[in-house]
């Protein structure tokens, strides 16, 4: 029979899953981590609830998986796997690879039996392939110790479907009741859940260990997370511990030891306990494409955050905050991604305010706002990717990834907080978390809670000032003025003005250098961002003095990735020959998309052939997602 094309689900256009008819509820997973072939092999058993009995098949997202068999292994029970079919029934299935948007994958359709009960347990035997972009396999040479290979997953936004067949939409949360990861001797395997036990097993005649986990809290599939390699662990408090490769464990523990205070501050501010049990952090090798990823019980952090002065500990405040905003209350689709990130940036800065004071939180908001301005200018202020709700159609949500949902989302909430007052806004957030715990929502759900709480306080009129349509659906800069002035920031502003006004030359360079070196890391960022956002005001001779003052082209002067990536964007836009090699060296040691993508764009605009050649040489070290985006940026520059 002629294959019919499977269409995207209208409730979430980034998924083909027919969860409006048959919806996933529970998962069991067993996978062998085959480092030799760089694949996961095994099976997942999924419990489905039939919502619409006329549905003939269940449709799952799949990309880059080899589907071998599908069986009906049980039916009837709601809350646990029954496995009550002594002779599992083989089910017919088809992989539809005819959809034009390859990033969305090739949906897997499994034909269901005619007479079906409300709950069905289906086991799918499969393995991943080289095309499974949610997995980053690293040879032992790419790790810090160089003794064992390493693998980690990065499933957000739509890459869980490259690790296991699933209805890969944040709108249908699931329980992972059992996850068995089988790994060769000498490899530690981790999953984002509660560790249950480790047992010795034989797999294909090899001595292995089975690591058993469960996730007791219901989660969206994008939070499915695994990592494995030569990893060691150290507890830093009752519920908090750090995983890392041996050479970096001590510095990670030293720099990130004070995490408990952030968890407690979040619990108190939101008046809602941390429900996940323990909180662990894993520091990943450099190929990890993000600063952090809020995988439950196992936050992934980029080791670029280990800068020695604790100035990047704010990233942990962000990932901890996700335990409520994002993981507990989740965006229902990727148009509402800003609901995850804008709320989490708001919470991150609130925690920094509680722990380090208002000045520090405002300074971070200032840096964030500068990055937002730069991102909007780079993207173009009419581009839909500068909207909070971007209106996805047939594209990969990762294509739209930028600081916009983080910073524009934060600014909307910050604006509302300033309108209605701190305490009332805190009450709004408390009500919001309690009302939507374990659910997936859109922005209107938040708006209703906001209106309800503010009405009770007799302040409804104030909310008339919020132009929701412009904030959420219009592109470009913020619709309101902001003021993130701080005394520290004004010191940066003064030094910037002195440079622009040609106050410094070789004869009084020492004064400029002294003032710059006295700045804390975030003040240096405010300072450098002023030049980046006003580059036309920086003439060549003042730029030369600035370069001598900061010494940021010199190796070993600064190991702070945020400062370096900001500097290289500035230096390369000034076509500074002396910055070309150091910038290449910087990106070769980074995997974080926030740093590599913008620096590669300016490298490429400066020297096309050399940059292409260099990128080709190093791209195997990086993750597939940033690689694809960087190549796309090269093509855009070629068309300009």
C-alpha cells in the first residue's frame, strides 16, 4: 500500500507524535554504550494511553535510529508495566522518511492491534547511528585524562528522538521508571535521575557494569540525559555532589562548593521545596555546546566556567532555578521556549540579588542587556527570531537559538515586577509554580495567574500598561526603556568615555591599565560591551591603545571565556591582524555555541579561506548542532 505522509502535530509543530490520540506515559530503557561503534544499542518499552480509540497506529519521533523490532508486551495496567503477554505480539511498523524538513526526522509509525485496551506496553528494539546528533562521542584523546572515551547527550530542543524513539514534545511529560545503562569495565555511566544500583554483568561475552537509575518526577523527553566516561564523584553537602574527570575535580569542587545556598534561596523565595532528591553537577569536556544544561539530578556544566574567581557561579544559579522554571513547569512547545528561559534568568538574578546583593544582580542584567542589543542588531530587528514567540513552522527550533528568549523574557518579567512591586510579583511566581507544577504551559497560562493575583491585591489597572502583543509577538528591541545603572557600571562607562575621547596615549597608558585591571570580571564585560555596541565611535588609534591596555590578544593573560569572546568580536571587527591567531586558538579550545558561533562569524568576515580551512580541521572536536549553525553563518556571509 502507498505510504501516506505523516504531518506535524498542530499542538507542537516540532513533533510528529500523535499524542492527541495516543499518548506516552511511562518509559523503561536498557542500552549498551558501544564505544567501539559509537552507538547505543538496546530497547525502550513505552506505556501508551489510548485517548482516541479510532486511532490505528501510534506515531513516534525518530531521527537517525535503526528500528529493528516492535512488540506488544503487555496491556491493561495504568501505573506500571504489566509485561502480561507471555508471547509478545510482533507489530508492523514503518519509518516515514519523506518529510522535507530533515531536522524533524523520519517519524516511526507502529500499527496497533484491532482490539486494543486503554493502556498498551510496546517494546522497541533499536540502535543509534552516526546521524544521532543528540549524542557526542569522544575518543579518549579528546578527554582531559586521555585514558577512556566519553559520551554525553544533549537532547534539548528536539534531539531526544536521536537517542530513543519517543513523542518528542515538551507537552507530553513521562516517567522514566527504570533506566539500565550497560558499560564496559572502567566506564562510569550516569543518567539524569536517581541512582539505584551498580551490578557486574556480562554483555556479548565482555565484563561490564549495569548502572540502574529511575526518574521519580515526570519530565519532558528533552530532559532525557546520559553521560559516561572516566568520571569521579565528590559530595559537597547532604544533597549536592560534583562529577568530573579526575584532573578537574578538585578545582570544580573548590569553585562550585557553595551551591546549597542557591537551592535554599530558591526554595524560600518560591515557597516550594526542591522535589528532585539530590542535586549533582557534571563538568563536561569542551565539546559540550552550552554553558549548562538543566538535566534533572544531573546538571551538565561546561568546564569553561571554571575560571578561578567564582565569577561564573551565576550559571549554576540559572541551572538550579530550572528545577522549578522549566523542569517542574515546562514550555508546552518551542514557541514558548522563552517561558523556560526568561523565567529562569529572572530567578537566576533574583537568587544572585538575595545572595550577593542588588548591585551584582543589576550588573549581570546590564551585561545581559548589552548582549541582547548586540544579538538583535546581528539578527536584524525585523527578524522573527527577535520575537519572544517566534512562530515556528517547518524549521529546527535550534536555528532560532540566541540570547533573545533569555534576555527579552527576563526584561518582560522585570518590567512587570517593577510595575506591581517585588512582593506581589513573588506571590505571582509562587502561585504560578503551585498551579502548574508537573504541567506544560504557554504564556497565556502565566498571564491568567498574574491577572488573578494582581486583581486580588486591587491593582488590576497597573497591568493595562503591559503591551503583551508587542512584547510577545513583535520583533526587535525592548518596547520600554531600561535602567541597569550601578556604581560599578558607571566606572566602566567613565573609562569607556575617556577612551572614546582620546584621553589615553602611550605616555599615560599606565593609568588606563590600572583602572581596567581593578575591575571585577563583570565590570570588564560591561566595559568591553560598550565598545562592541558602539564600534563606529572607536577610531583605530584609540583601539590600539585599548588593545595595549587590556592585553587580551596575549596568551595566558585572561582565562575568562566571556571576556575573551567579547574581545575577539571587537578586535576582529577592527580587522586586527594580531587577534586572528589568538581568536583561532580560543575557539579551538571551546565547544560552547555562545562563544564559537559569533567568533567564527567575525573570523570568517576577516579571512574566509583561512577560517574555512581551520574550521574543517577542528570541527570533529565540536558538537553537530553548533557546527551546522556555523556553516550556515558562513553561507550567509558568502551571500552578503
